[in-house]
C-alpha cells in the first residue's frame, strides 16, 4: 500500500511537471511558428534540390517519414482546386519539377503531452517496483537471519539470542523460536542439576558402601583361610555372609559401571602426571595378590623403559578399568592357562596389553557387556583408547594412555 501510494504521488507530481515543460519549451506560438517555417523551408529545399514531381508521392512520403510531428498537405495549383487556406496558418507555393503546388503544414507536437504522461506512468511504476523489491528484500533478509539463528541453535549454540524486529508473523515466529530456545536451556539446566544430584548420590553410595564392604570381604576371606577353627554351622553361616557380601559388591559395581558407561561422557576428568613404571607396578601387583586368593593364574610385566617415562592419567578411574578387566578374568578366564598383562612404551603412548584363554565350559555370558563399555568410556575420558579382540579361545584387550 505504501508503494502504491508513492507511485500515485509520483504520477500526479510528474504529469503536470512534464506538461508544463512541454508547454513552455515546445508549444508556445513562437516555437510552433519556428518549427512550421523550418519544416516548409526544408520541404521546399528537398523538392527543388531533388527535382521531385508532384506525382512522386513516394519521395514526399519519405520526407514526411523523416520529419516527426509534421502533417504535410498538397493543397492544389489553381483557385478552383485550392481549398480555403484561412484554416491553415502557414502555407507556401513549392515549385515541383512539373508544376507549382500550394503546400501547407500542420504541427502535431501535442503528442509530447502524451509522451510526458507515459514518462510519468513509467516513473510511478518504477517507484512502485523499487519499493516493493526493497520491502521484500528486507523481509527475505529477516527470514534469512532467522534461518541463521535457528541453524546456530540446531548446531548447539543455545546462548545466542533470536533477532526479533517488527510485529508481523515473522517477528512472532522469531519470538516463538526464542521461547523454544529458552525452554531447551531450562530443560538442560534441570537435567544438569538432576545429573549432578545423581552423581553425588552414586559417588556417595560407592564410597559409603564399597569401603566398609571391601573391609568386610577381606575379613571374611581371612576367616575362610582357617576353616578348621569353625564349626559346621559357622562355616555355613560364613558361606552365606560371603555370598551376600559378594552380591552386594557386584550390584554396587554394576551401578557404578552403569553410571560411568552412560553418564556424561564429555565431562572433564582431572588428570595428573605419574611415573609409568611405579604406577603400573603398584596397580598390577594389587591385582596379582587378589588373583592368588582367587586361584587365578596371573602374570604381568612392566617394561624397564617406563622407569624414565611419565603417564598422564587419573589413578582412580584407571584403577576402575583394571578392576573391570580383572573381574572378567575371574569370571571367564581358563584357570589352566595364565592371564598376562604387558605394559610397554609404544608410539608415544603407554600401552597395556592383556590376554587370556577363555574357559571352554562357560555357561555364563555377559549379556550387557557393561564392564567393557565402562572401560571404553573411561579410557576415552582419560584421553586414551580401548580395544578388544576375540579370536577362537583367546581374548585380547589393548588400552593406551598418553605419556608426558
């Protein structure tokens, strides 16, 4: 509507202006007389120079064609055939090649008024088109900007605001999208708070249950080493206690493993620098002692080269990985063959390679593979890698940690 109003205003402003210019520059009596006299002299010279006959209408038409806004009339050669010349302001006798002829000229420059109107209409139409294009370009620019904002949100940038200009449908859409962004941020914040609460709960459970439970299992194992001092009833009660304590430990381990495997995998873990040889000697020796108690044949070797190399890791999480691997050994390794762990420095990484034979008569299957998923999740967060391979009756695990 604004463009249409501007177009009409342009037409009604320019049309009188063009009319005034035509009136002042072309349609005064002096200008008209000057044009007609010049046309008559031009035609007279054309006829005389080219010896045009009065019957050579083709040449006459050619001259008229080359002189716009001029009407040429051949009035006659005698008083009986010549019409009343009073209605013609300008006429002269032109000597054609065969006879003299009275020639009159009329000026039709009024067509310039029409041309002025056409120009005014063209200018109005141009103004209308330009304003419409400018309007739609601004609307398209707003849509494109909204598209970029939405694309940024889809890419994960939820902090950027959605630009809202105007009060039309596009502005309303932008406001709705911004409201959706705020809602997502609120849901994410609530989810983060819930995650933190779960993290604190599981950490607390892990600490409050596992610590006394480990001590309890240790004492039960010590009592089991001297069954001769127990009565038959006491040995039965001891077996029940050991079984239930082991079940509680397994369930707490599963809970903690689930938390590690499916929790915030992108959460940063605090890493520290340790001497690689000392650290792995300590961690593997602890599992070696437990293996003796569980009658598991375990062998390990730490390369001497690691005495001068540091590893960049988190001991608590690395210990959790080794606990899961050791648990798999207890459940699935063939006790007739030794399970081996080799720690070495390779390609700028501390590489731990574990290998064991799988027991043939194995009725138990780890359906969820949660322990291995936990190991992989922890190793990735420790900026390392975790890989397993199973070939026939041999299971191999390779984990690597960055050195520093």
